[in-house]
C-alpha cells in the first residue's frame, strides 16, 4: 500500500502519472526506446517537449509576447540568472523578503548590483507576508522580486502586488498551478518543478519577450534567457525524462479540470487541516491566519516535547502511514505539504490521526 507523502519537495506525484511512466519506461509508445535513452533531437522527444510547453501555455493562460522556457539548475540558479539578465540598465532591484528563499535570492542579486528591500517580515519571524500598504517600490527599479509561497514558514501571497511600471519577478516554485496567476502582470515567473509541476530536474521560466534583450552581450551564453528562448530550450540537451514527466503531470492537471480545479482542491484540503488545528488546544499554527499557505501547513504541538513522538507515530500509523511531516530543519515543528498531487483522503486521514493522537496524549 502506498503511503501518504507530505514531503515539501521533491514531493508527491500523481499516481496515474507514475503508472503511465512505468508502462512507457522501456518502450515509449512503440518507438522501441525509453525516453531516458532517446535523442533530444528525435521527433518523438520533440513532441514531448513541445507538448509540455503548449500545456503550460494553456493551463496558465500565457499570452503572446511571453516565452516559456524549460531549463536546468532549479530555482536556486534563477536567483542568479534573474539579476544577471534583468538588472539593467540601472543595476538596482527591489526585493520582498518573506522567508529563507527570498533572502537567498537577494544575496545572489547583490553580486550583480544594488538590492533594495521593498518590504520584509523578518522582524515578525516571517509569520506573515507584507500587506500592500507596507510595500515601498522604487519606481526606477529594474524589477521587483517576490516569493509567492514560503515553504519553511508556511505563508503565501495569493495576490500579486501593485508595482506600477516596474516588472514583477515571481518565484512560484511551491505554488505554481495551484491558483490562477495573471501571467500578463508578470515580467518573469520561475518555478522548480518538484512541488506541483513534476520531478526535480527541470525548471520552468516564463519571461516577457521585451525583457530578453536586457542581458549584457558579454554574459555567458548558457546564462542568457535569450539563448534558450531562441532555441525553444533545446540549445543543449534538456532534462528529457523530467520534461516527459512534467508533461504527464500537466496532462493530469488538465484532466482534473485545470488550475481552477486545483485551486478549489487546495482550498478544501487546507481548510480541512487548519480547522482541525484551530479547533484543538493541543496544536497551534505558526503562520498568521491571513497569510497562511494552502501548500505548506506549518504547526507545532503545544507541548513541543511530544513532536518527535507525534512524527514517529504518524510514520507508523495504520491503515496508511504518513511520512515527511517534519518541519524544516531550521524551524522544527510539523509541516504538511498539500501540493496538487496530495489527495483529500490523505488530509482526512491526517486530521483523524491528529484527533487520535490528542486523545492518547492530551
């Protein structure tokens, strides 16, 4: 029996996707080869590659004038590529600090130019995201960078801030495809695949075409967005199997009803779990209610000494074990990641376990 996997990433994948990949692993649709050993210049792989890009465009409503790129290096490489390409001509950018990954992005940007903090909730322990009236955007900034969901602290922005004419850059690694983001309001969006898009190994970038030419000509070829836009992300060998699995995940989302259906499911799952936490004096949420993430539900036991016992018991629960509930090592506690592939049944079973554990230890 499969377990309930609440991992923060690499995260759960839809079971039908895994089963389809198993069926096609040795012989992909009659080609006689696996995608793992297929040339990235072959017609079969080109269909996979272009199909994934087209599915992103459909699901996210990507308009004409924006390029969809499938790159290597994860979101962490984008921390550097964004300022390398976009921190021009003024060589200064605004950053919103809402957690550890936002801080790391700002550190990398400082290698390329001046970074100004437009808003930060670090003084509040990153328990919330900034309000709109706290955002101080430099109208001359090359871009404004924000992280929409913060996996470690369990907070989320579900509306894009107003930035005037300053291009918005959004790290959406952990909530892409979970709510209908207006891509037309963004200059650039990036997301590591291993939460909602597929397995680790491929990174989605959506960039407005007029921004492609900002990069200096002396920038290394592989670090230029325009290189990958001009070659349909086939300048070098792409992460072919990861792209294949991403395509299967995108098809699964479409079969479920698209992003609107994912948003409704995310709301149900998160509401179910937060209600159980809030209705108990035994558990306490760590994020302020107005900023709570639907992707990463973070909480503590009121008696924190019981947390190791809680995690061990969850991992051995019956009829279905529940694993990867540990909070990030930097903050501890408990974290249930409810990405698109995590079913409602997993949340219902977790809620039942919370009640049972409280009865036995409360």
